[in-house]
C-alpha cells in the first residue's frame, strides 16, 4: 500500500552511489533525423548536437535535442547488421540508455560491478579540444543500460565526438518541459522484486513506495509497482510487473510488443501543465483521455487546488493529492507504432508521490485504447 508520506530519502552520507541527476536518454529509432524533427515540432525540443557521417562515424548517426535539463539522443544505424539495428528490429523504437550524471564514472562502474552488475561498457575516456568525459555502462532490465557520465572536465556542447547541431531556420518554441521527474521500467512476471534488489544492492537505491494489485487494478487488468529512489531523490525509477487479471494488462501488452523488458514511460516536469499541455496538443501530441465524469468527483477527492477545474477537464489533466500536497499529470499515447513507450507530463505542487488516486481512471482509459487495438483479451 502507498504510505501516507514518502519516507525521507535515506542518509546521503551513507549513499555509496552519488548521482547528480539524469544526464541524457538515448533512444534507438528507425529514423533519427525524422525523430529529432518530431521531438522539436511536437514537444518543443531544440537542436543541440550531432554525430554521424559528417563527424567521421561510419555505422550510426545521432541527433541530440534539448529542452531545459532534458537531453534526448536519437540514434539510427547507417547500415544493416549493427547492434543498434538489431535492437530496433526486436524492440521497435525505444530507450536504450538511461545515462546518469556522476562525479566519478570509474568509481560508479567499479562499485556497481563489485556488487553484481553486468558490464555494458568498461570506463572509457573520450577527449576533444573542450576537455574529457569518462563514461562507463552497466546493464539493467532487458537490453536497457545505464551509462555513468563524468563530465566535470568537459566544457564542450555535449560529449566528445559530437558537434553543435544548429538549425537557424527552424527552432520551434519550447513547451515548458524542464527535467526528467521519473522513468518507469516494465519487467516480466515475478521480476519486480529482482530489479528492486538490483537497484538496492548495485546502485544503493531505496524502495520509497509500493503498489500491489489491489491498488492498481480495474475490472480486467492489474499490475504491481515499486518505486526506487537514489539517495538525493533526483533519480526515481518505478518498476512495474504484470499481475493476474481477467484480461491482458498494459504491462503484458508492453512486454509482448517490446519483446522484452524496457522503459515504459518518461515523466517530464513542467511548472505550468495547463499551458504545456495546451501547447503540446496544438502541436499534435496525443493524450489519453479519462471520462468527463472523472471531474465530477475530483474536488471531493483532492480538495481545493490553485487551478480551475474547467481547463483541467478540457485538456484531460488528472489531479491527485498526498500528505505533502498535490500533483497534476497526464499521459501521452505511445509515441511509436508499437504500443510501448509514452510520456507523462507532471506538475508537482508539493506532492512527491505518483498519482495513485488516478490509477483506476487511467488504466480504464488505457484499456479502452487496448480494446481499439484488439489487444485486450
Ligand atoms: Fe509516471
């Protein structure tokens, strides 16, 4: 059950894996050039950095887009038979790397390995005229990896090997997205506790919230979730696993279509969700809708909030409250052809939880989408 208040994050002094924040998220996609354009046009990211044929790469090309603290790398292969291409063939477009900004990447890597992590990339120093960056990587669930990024000796745009990517003729305005609030992983049947232990033992995270299938179930489908946080609370990774229901749960559908475990959603924070969502909708981003009746009971459930209910109802924004305050949130539809990864837009007004009060309405909205896709059976 969700505790009434999130316990204070554990003693930072005892935190053996200090992490400053999310460094970047790398997605392997079929067409990185067009995906970059989509994130610019639809989500308001800006052109930021590039690596590919023009910088001497032979087998892949990456475009980096940025909005405030959020950096997305979009990477595609330039020929057949690459690891990137195989990843895309199996999973469709999806998140490959959740990169974590640390002060000492070698220490983070060696600590994680000594505690049982599987190596993805041994510490590697990359240099250019702007300084050096050290990166090292470990595997997490599925084929997803964490790369530790040490950039304290680097003054360049992004990373060595990348050049500034400028598009003076096209830079759509930002939509108010500020930083990554949390990233959720979907793991297989009975695998949630395995990955909870992984984050506890290998990365020093703590389990700050748990939801069982009584919290997260509808008439048809169910899931379980545990939220893992690092010491300073800047990194939060809820881990979902499917639970038995009458029909196929959204996590099962994800696992089927992604053909394995992977990142389910990226939650990004805004200071003005009404403005952000109105803007995103006008640019073509599609959101899940809850029934209008959701708003009939919302004031009774969450009490007084600063926002008028009318624009929340108009835009389909959800509200939830915990002991520390409230939050506003909304979920996009999947952003690739397979019903896999999507985005959450979240505005926190004190609340540090994840919107448990919205789960039922939300999952029923997802089930309606599954019904339309013919995958709810
Ligand atoms: Fe979320």
